[in-house]
């Protein structure tokens, strides 16, 4: 071995050692500067000597080129999900059932990391492939992005061939920093660390994934050999200890217990730890420790019989309601918002929460200065649950809605027919205009990437736009003059606006912001009328013939197009080159009469894509669960919609079942 090859080899070994000390053991021995200097030297030497390329080198973690798409991976071992329980009573029932089959079993009780499940495959000690869970049978190849996670070893301590399962997550500190950067850039904030991790892992450019600083806990040995002599481990605890010795970042804060009382005690302990952890957990996993007993119990259709997940109830915290402010929405509705003393809640720091309307404030007797309980609806939207009258001190005061719009100063009126809403009477209200353009550009509407609230405000302030149609006549040089918008950012915005022209009629109708017309109604209108021009001539009577279209919604559509400025807006959008004619293929009637609700993160496609498949098959997609719902399609981290479906006895299916239904029904035809 020559001196250069020897130096490269030494640098690789040293960097791998210190990366493990820093990322896995949280006990660094050298400074970041020293590490960076060695890394830079290795980069230089490898560039000068490409013949010494090694895929396991530390420099190859972010070496891949952007992908066009993720390839599918068929799992050799099915990646099952777990059955959920939501109370200690349900947990005790599960333990009693297991006790009948395998008495006195010991259980591993471990935190349920709120992230994204993946498999990692090694051949002769080298990391060769990583994949998402997908539907448990087929996932997506995200090897390049997983390479950017420094706690995933590129080579193992021994040349073993094996597959393990882990949970990728975004540390809370990284999430907070990312959201601060997005806020400064005028981008929409990410809802929680789990969604942020899922989105980061599915970036087609691994360099973007690397910037997100994801981490992982490995929690299961799937297949292969853990020992060079081939002997099999006897317990789950042994597998975790062995995986740690091989270099994996294994679960923390787990224990092995026997009996319901001890298990529940550790669940309570983990619940108490939630706020102090550097990562989010949404429950506790309880699984039999003895691997032979697991084989005795076996597997169900989609879940193992030897494990269960206890899900924490929605996290609630008490804090002080400092003030109530009023925001004006895109339809002119005045919405009161609670200003709170900041409190950590379900993965983010919450300082504001919706109060919906004055009736809710009066019903719950919420006053400024009260101590209130807050939670996140569906673990996403902060809301005030109750006030604590027993803690009410002097100086609290009642809240009253303003008599004039806080944005434009025009009188407001109480609209009893619209859910106790207080509404601004001025259709040219600046707040309505701003919110309307934000809605127009949003992901589910025209999806103009980078056009967030701050940039909309700046465009309006600089008189570059006065409505949504003006966006399509902007020039890059005009946008570049706005503070913190350089030439590249300006051109990126113009490119995003140009791409949105082909969003389609369904999205365009929804983007217009017609009162009571959401995504589902927009799709129904596009299907019924086929063009924006034809929709403008619709009558209330015709609209009421559309399934689930009531008179109020029909009247909202007719009223919208009765205003000259709205007709002119549509004309200018058409002149700008937007697609205003439906290009969708006619829907078949496979799902005629069926209503679906989508919730959670689906394995291989977005909820938008799933919704398109359902509508293409003649079904309807609703945003809420009711007794009329036919099926709820649930993915990972499904929230309150899944709970309501179970309460109402609505059938719950996964993505694979949905796709199978489409395939089977087409075979029948």
C-alpha cells in the first residue's frame, strides 16, 4: 500500500470512528473544526485519486445525483404495522390474551418514535440499500437519502449480511431551526417533526435531505446473521445489544418487564419523559422479548400477535391566554386567535391557537388573562380546550368582536347563517386580498412553490400585484428588487408561477376561493361543466342537481360569478395561458356511490394522488368522517379521523387494500 492510499485509508477509519462518537454515542473526542479539516483533506485526496474510490467512504454520504423518481423495493421480510390500543384497559386485555397462549412472558417496553419506518440492508458489512416501509410489502428505495444520516453506519464492525428496521426522525432542535429558516424565507411552516422527516426522506435530491440532519433509531433485527458463527439470538434485548455493538444507533429508554403493572409503570415513566427527550414519541411499543415465543404466537394478516402499540392521548398543556387578536380571512370572516404564553406541545412550541368564533368563546367562558388548556387537533392545529375558572385571578376581561374590520376599517356584520361568523363587508379589503392570493398559490390549489404570506405581502406593498391574475404577468427583474429577493430567487418564483398554469381546472376552481367550494366541490364542478367559461353560466337550479350540492353552496357559486371583477379575473387568467378546460379522462363507475376519507401518511403515494385515483374510479373523497362514509383509507400517523371511523363503525382500509379494490373491480368488469 502506497503512502497516499495509506493516508486515505487512515482518514476514512478516523472519520468513521469520530462520526460514531459524535452521532451515535453523543460523546465527541475532537472539535468540529478538526473533523472538518480531516474531511476536507479526504475529499481532496479522493478527487486526486479516483481509482481509490470506496462507496463506504464518509465522503459518499452526500455523493449521489438527484433522482427522477424513487424505485420500488419488495421487502424480503414483511414490514408489519402494529395494532393500536388507546387505554390501559385495552392494553390489559391484549396482555391477558397473550397470557392464555404463553404464560409469564416478558415484554420489551420501548418508546414509539414518531418518525418514518425504514429497512437497512447490509452485504458483507457494507450498507447497500435502504427502503421505506411502504405498504409493508413494497416500499421505495431511499438509499441515497439514508446515506446522509450519519448515525447509519456505512460499514459494520464485522462483515455480516443482514437487514434491520429503524425509525427515521427529525430531532426537535433541527425542526425548530428549519421552521425558523422557512419563516424568514416566507415559506409555510412544517406541521411537526414527523411530517418534516417524511418529507425530507422523500427528497429526490440527497443534498436537500442532508441539510435536514435526520437521525435514526434501529429497533428490530429483520433477517440475516448477527454473528459470524451464524448462531441466532434468543431475545429481542440480545438483538439490540448486538446491533449496538455492530455500530447501530439503537433505541434508548427501553426496559424488559413482566406483568401489566410493571409495564404500565414504564409507560407512565416514558410519558413523563416526553418533554425532555430530543425527539418526539407518540406512544409506547410492548412486544414479547423471547423470540421463540413470538414464533409460537405468529402473525396476523397485517399485524403481529405478539406486539401492540399504546398510543398516548392528545397532549394537553396549561398556559396563560395573554390576549385575543382578530384576523381577517380570504372570505372576509373575522377569526379570533388566542395569544398564549409559549408552551411546548406535540412537537412544536405553540404561542397561538384558534378560537373559531365568539360563540365558542362565550360557551367556554374564555377570558383574556385566563389559564387555559390547549391541545393540537389531530396533532397539528393548536386549539383552546377549556379555561380554568378556579385559577382565574383579578384583571381578566371578556373579549368582544370589533364593530369595524381591523384591516380596512369598514363595518362588520354578524352572519348567523354562516356558522356564527362575523364578516367584513368590503370585498376589496386588503386582508381578504392577501389571504385570497395566498390561498390561490397554496399547495392544494395552484401550488406556486415559494409564494408564501410574506412574499405576497411584499408584492402587494410594492404594487406589483392587485389580484391573482397579476402573478402571471410578473417579470423576474421586478421581483428581484424586493428585499431579500435576489435574481435567482426571483427567477425561481417566475418559473413556479409558469408551471402552475398547467395545474388543471379542478385546482383552478378551488383556487378561486369561492365560498363553500373546497377541493371536492371544485372537482365536481370541473367534471359537470368541463370549462371555466361554462361554469360562469351555471344556475342555482343546475348546480343543485350535482350530488351533495346544497342550495347555499350553489348560491355561493352563482354569487361569485355575478361580480364583474371575478369574471374579469377569470378572463385574465385564461388570457395568461392557464388551463381552464378539463383534461381529465371520464371517470368510470367502479366506486359509484362510495365516499372515501383519507388520513395519515400513505406508503407509496400522497393523499392527493390517492384522491385522484378514487375520483377517477367514480368515487367521492371527503374531508370528514360521518355515518355516510364508506371507507377510511388510513396511513401512518392517522389521527382523529381514524378514531372517529372506529367509533362510527366505518370500514378502515390501507393503501394496498384500496389499490386491490380498484384492481379487483376492474377484473370483474
